[in-house]
C-alpha cells in the first residue's frame, strides 16, 4: 500500500482505486481532527468549523490524489508534528485550556470575596447608622434632667432647656450607594474577564494559524531542499549507501566515518542534538512554571473565598457603649431642690453580617484541567527527544517518494567519504 501511495503514477486501475481509497480515508480522518481542533480548541462556531473542515477535506483529497509532490510534502508534515511546530500547537492548546478554564475561575472567586466585603460594609454601615439613635435617646433623657433642675430652681432662661438632636437616618440612601458601588466593581470585573478571554482566544487563534502555515511551509522547504541540494540532511548511513559501498568494496569508509555519520534507524543522538534538547526543555519548563503559577493562584483564590464565605456568618458583633456623666456645682443656695449628678450608659451592637446578603458560592478548581495540561506537557517533553527521529523519518519518507534522487544523494555522500 505504501508503494502505491508513494508512486508518481499508478500502474493500473487497481492501484488507482487503492490510491483514491487511501487518500479518501486520510482526508476523512484529518477533516474530523481539523473540525474538532477548530470547534473545541480554537472555539469557532460549529457551522463555521464544519464549513471550513469540509472545504479543507475536499481540497486535500484532490491535492493528495492528483499531485505526487504534494503527497510527499503532506506525509513529511506528519512526523514534523513531532518537532517544534507540533510543540507550538500543543503549547497553544495548553494556554487556551488554562485561559478558558482557570482564569474565569479566579475572577469568579475574587468576585465572591468582593461580595463578602460588600456585605460586611453594607451591614456595618447600617448598624453604625442605627447606633446614632443612642445619641438621640441620651440627649432626651439628659435634657429632661437639666430641664427639671432649671424648673425647680427658677433659673432664668431665654430658651427651652431640652437638647435638640437631629439625625440623618436614611438607610435607603446608604444601601443604594453601596449597591451602586458593588455593581461598578462587578461590571469592571466582567469587562476584565471578557477582555482576558477575548485576548487569549485571539492570540491562540493567531498562533495556531501561523504554526499551521509554518508547518506546511517547513515541509515544503524540506522537500525542496531534498530535491535540489545533495548536501542537505545527507549524513545518514542508508541501505543504498551500504549497498553502494559493498558493491565497490569500500565498506571501511562507513566504519571509519562512524563519528560523523548516523544510522537513520538508530537510537544514537549526537552531542549537538542532546544539547539542543536540553535547551528546549529549559524553555518549556519556564512556560510550565508560569502555567503552574496561574493554577496556584486559582487554588489560593478559592481557599480565600471559601474561608471568607464560611467565616462571614461567624463574625462576632462589636458592643458599643455610650456613657454620659454630668456633674454641676452652683455658687448659690438651692433650697428648693438639691442638684443631682447624671450618669448613665447606653449600649448598642455593631453587626457585620446578615442572612439577607447575596453571596455566590466559591467555585472550586477544576482538577481535570491540571490532568489534561499535565498529559499534554508529557507529550511536549517527549517530542523534544522525538524531534531528531522525526527528522530522520522525513528523510526516509522523501527517499521512498523519490528513489532516483536518493540514489544521487547516496552517490554524492559516497564520493565525499572517498575523497576524505
């Protein structure tokens, strides 16, 4: 089947139908994955995802069936997904998963904390406003005592002896202002949440589109260099090179140059390849640490919001005591009535919570998000080491599609080893 797929022209009608069925099965699978990627990961609408996936599948079917170099470039694209381009796509998927699932969770828990603060401020302001009635009650009793003393001793006075105490007891206005302040805070958070989600979605779509475009261009460039440059990616011990050296009785050339040549099917990595893998792993680890910081913020926001909601009803009331102590001494005789000292305390309690507060429950972290991101990162770390073998697979695929060119490349490498 691979021989039929890699041939430039089918030999007969049977091979033609076999090629068509292979291309049809490939396009069906790729079209389904493409639709799921656009709809689930990039969050496009289902009808737009369906239209683009169907159009892409039909175009891919015609291209694979009719254009032989396009089949080769498409086949090279598959192992190229295991290289840095595939890692970029997986990284963009991880970022999108974290942004869509974790960021709204953090904002929701922060809003819960703000609702608790709003409830405390509202109840405290109402309780504090009600406490001012103590001043009115104290002024009435204190003024009554003063008036009695003045009446009994016939002291001349130009006005009524009672104190007049005016209170602005408008709890409706206070509640309205607190409600407006809370609504402004909630609206600001909704704007921030929408902005973050839209920015991440747009950035993820842009990165995904550019990564796919670069993936196709990289495969096409690899095929172009393979066909035009005999030195490009030509340091492998292939079967054609081994057969050529055996026919010319020069097998020692391959053993003497083992330090500079690699077997295409071997597991050995050169020192340069290992260093490149370590550098890429360090970069990936930095990105992973940033994602873990966001996940940790989600757990911290939930713990704070959960503690605030559980403890807001347990806040103790604060007792407030207003004490009035009044003493007077007169420089004249008061035979009618002896002046008495006035001392009395008035108590009130300030409350911080109420059963009428509307507080949304905190949203716990989604542990499945951590699991999915962890699995994707395991694949990403694996692609760091698989990238070298993916490049070798690209060479093998191109050689199976263009056998004559592979013979030229083997002869070029053999002549190069002979000269050395």
